[in-house]
């Protein structure tokens, strides 16, 4: 066992065996080992008693921290420099660290982390180890120190301070000579940790390459962390550390189920590779802390997630991206899906070539701060709102007045552990209780969003938990509808009005008889659909008494309905654009097993599938009745195969109750697709992610839309394949659509 691991384990063991104040239960600080042969019940009891270290607890309270990518790349226009850059290029003529700190403080951030050295090896402080630093820059005639000025500004404005220092150094001649470079890096690290006062976070990534000698550098993480423990013992160690872990993406999207008590072994431990491989998990895994996964584990860690994302497409400043700064809606979604998902948000704001936070970035941050402040300024919950309860328990909270709300915030007292596994939020409205949200984990903070409702009370129900759940706070708020704020303009709408029927089909749609849709089911809209007098498109599925011809030479036992919008370019087509648009569909479905509701968006039919690609929205395959919406984008080069397969994008979202009306939506932009259910965005896919340049970006002629029950009897391909034996013949699977609406924003350009 190496020195660092031995020291950490010894410290953790000593901490974990300490019995806290008199009469309080035994707890494990940061780490616990499951006894050999322990039952699931015993492991669950141990997991319930795992708590954060004091440093981790304080870090979690920060909620929003800022990353400042600044260096030689700022002046070369690159994201990754190669170490050959001329240091003289570094010349921020209007450099003002106080402007950085003031902007961040006013925007609600609690800490700033500076890229003291990136992969190019250029140092933002006057290091004694190399002249590839500010000492060789034109800026201040080589006498400047970015780290010093930012550290002083953070102290002035009450911000905590952190440093990123890249272990990968493409300039250092000794890189690749592992022992020599490790000594070199330790000297740089020591300078930063001893010369700039208190450092609150040390941020390492795992970037590693070959040196000039052609050998891959082997980092001495043991020695690196010993330096941190020696000089900055209260600093948290992220991402290649054991205090803070990476959430697994750089899109700003956390998990709805986010465990801080996780079986993912931190990379600093020599056993991490073997442990994580044995459990078949990594930082990107969806399940890192359920009973199912820790039943297979030998130990568990308090290892909370950090969500990192840049306010711009790039991490360093590029003037070409000045008009691509994330807007309020994007930033608010990032906030709700990071801080609101039991994580800390690390938002990158790259200073520009002047040495200032650009006015576009500052404006976006100010808008976000104002939105968050306005949203949480009024808490409608009346009286004391902390409580403890066992599984199945609930607590009712009166509101100060009858009020419109669309957001409930719940927090666990993580000083006693993270214990909630299932939770339901109900509101009292119109003299009855209504379920508005359901979830799994809570942790330090969970924010539940739902459609606007006027209520006079809320109720929190703990559906599942480990030991006793300890709620430290419950609050209710109203958040402004940013869809209205963004001023989407109605472009087209199909309300399925009774008077607008075209014979037996809804106006604007035709029967879809594509061969791919008809392999195992007969398309029979006349038999399996109707537009009801109250303007609802209702479609269902039936089992045929005898096999029927589906029109393509096959005998099938099932019939269903399938509509499509007219092909792009025709007079009836209202979906002939692929950017700056939003499509909404208000839908509900019956509670039947083996039934998929689906909205499909297919590339134009001038090219055959799969080269044209498709987006499948609102598939909810079911072996048992569930309420998860599913999204996948697949195309010729990024094919998902089956539901949950390895496509360019797959995502699921727990809607709560699909038998109720919910609004499902997609937004297209020139560089990304975003979508979700009601007020929650649960996926985002950017052009080029994973190398995907396929549809919709390669199909400017547009697409058409398919509405289908998604019938399948291929049980090896679809989890929700038809199982008629479980159907009630008098109540066949059914989906209903109230309306489909298309909106554009001010940047819309019709093809």
C-alpha cells in the first residue's frame, strides 16, 4: 500500500470509529468498509451512517463555483496549446482581477478557481521552475502575477480561492522522465500552496501524454497529495482526488438520482481500477449508490459530484463565440440540474484578451443571479420545516397564503448521512391532494419542478429511505416561465379540432404506411384512432382475432394507428425547418403493459432510413407499467439499436404519472437539440458530440413527424414489446394527444 493510501485509510479509520456526542449513533466519516459476508440489510445500515468530512460539507454549501480558464490559449485562440507558444503573446492590457471577483460575487458565486497552468505549461505566476510563464510576457514587463492579483481580489470580495494546475505539461523538457518531472511538478505545486495564503480547492484533471522521450509520464499522485495535506490540509481535492468527483459530462447536466454516498472508488486509491471494474462502473455510470450496486461492493465513500460546464462553447475565450454565450434559459436549466440535483456547479467563465470578463458573459451571469434571487426570495412554507421520519412517513406543510407555486426544494441534513431513496411531492389544491412530482435521491439539495398550481399546502412523502430520513428544510417557490420570457412565437398549431377532421384523420396528417413501421403491425388508422368531439386525437392498439395482411406481404396479429405530417416541401408541411424552433405535444396514455407511445422525427424521405436519421421522443417501453419518458437520437453512423442502446444520445426521465396530461417538447438550434417534459429539460445534444455530424444538421431540407403507438412484438429488441396476454380486451392500450404546437424564436431562419 502506498504512503498516501495508507495515510488516508488510517485517518478515515480513526475518524470512523469515533463515537460522536453522547447518545448519538456511530457514524463513518468519508469512508466505510463493509464487513466480509455482510448482508444487504447490514450494508444498508452502514451506508446510512456515512457522512461527509467537514471540508466536504463546507464545499457542498458553496453550491456555485466559478472556473476561470485564462492563459496563453486566450491569446492564440486554441483550446489545448502545445507548449511552443511565445510567452510574449500573453498581454492582457486591461487586466483587472477585481472586475472578475466583483462580477462573480454579484452573480452569486462563492469560489473562483484559476487555471494557474494548463496543458501548454505556461504558468500564470512567476515560478522559479521555468521561464515559460508571466515573467517572459509583455504584460507588466514580466513583473505580473495573475494568481496573486486574483487571490487578493477574492479576499477583498469574500470569495474562496482555488487553483487548477495541469499535471500534463507539453512544454517541460523533463515530462516523460517520470521521476524528474514529478519533482518538477511538486516544486510548482509547493509554490502555489505556500505562497498565496489559504487555498480552498485544488483541481486536477487526469490528462496525461508522452514526453519528448516518447515515454508516457507516470504521475506520483501519492507525493502530490502529501504536498497538499502538508501545506493546505483543509483544501478539498477534486477531480483526481477523494473529496470531489466529476459528474461524468461537461454539459452541466447532473443525475436525477445522485448519490454522494457512492461505491465508486476514487482514483487516488491504488485499488480503484480493480474495484470499479469489478462493479462495472465509472464516473459516467447512472447508478453509483443504490442498494443493488452496493450489495456487490466491499466499501462505500462519501464522494459528492461536481458538475462542470462552460458559459461558452469553448473553455478558453474566443471572440468568435461572443454571440454564443449561454442564455438565461440554458443557464437556469444548468442550475436546476446541478445544484438542484445534489451537486455543486462549476461554471467556467473565461476572461477575454483584455483581461476582463466579457460584457456578454457578465450580462448573462447577472440575469441568472437575478432569476435565482427572484425565484427563491419568497418561500411560501409556513413555520418550522425540518423533520425526521421513517419509510412511508409524510409531513404536511401549510403555506403562508394560497399561492401559485411550481417548485419545491427539499434538503437532507447530510451531517447525519444521505438516506432518502424515494420521495413524492403533493400539493393541496381545489380541496384535494394532487401529486405533482416524484423523485429518488435528495441529498444536500433537491429541487422539484412541476406545472404552475395554486395551492394552500404541500405534503412530503418519504417512499423509501435508509434508516431514518432527516429533512433539514422544505420550501415552496414560484419560478418565472422562461419560455414566455424567451418570446417564442407561434408558427403552427394542430389542436385536433372536431370540425377540422379530414375524413377519419386529423387535419394536417396522413396515414403512415412505411415498411419499417409495418413489420409486425398493421397500420389501420380508421380502425384504431379517432378525433373525439372535445378535440382529442385518440389512438389505440388491438390484437386481431386472426392474422391479417399488413399490406407488405406479412401476416400480423396486431393493428395500431400511425400518422405522419406531410413530406417536407409540400403545401401541408409545417415542419420544414431545422433550427431555432420548439415543438410541444400535450399527451397522456393509459396504464397498460407492453405499449410504447411515440413521437418520431424523421429526416426527409428523399433518403432512406437510417441515413436520414431519426429522433424518438416519448418512447416509454414497459415490461411493467412505469412512467419514464425516453429519448434517443440515432442515424446511419450513430445507431442506438434497441432502447437504451449505444446511440449518440439516450436519456430517460421519470415523469411521475403519464396517465395525466404532460407536455413533451423539443427545441432545435443550429448547434444543439434540447428537450424535456413540462418544465424539466432532461437531455441536451450538441452538434459534433461524439463525432456526430449526422441529422438534423446534415438535413437542411427538414423532417416530418410521426405519431405512433410504437407497437412491437420483438421481445429481444424492445423492452416494451407487446404482451397481449396482459391486456384487458375491453381496455386496449391507448394514447391521447390534446395538441401539437410549433414555435420559433427571433433567430429563426426559414430554409
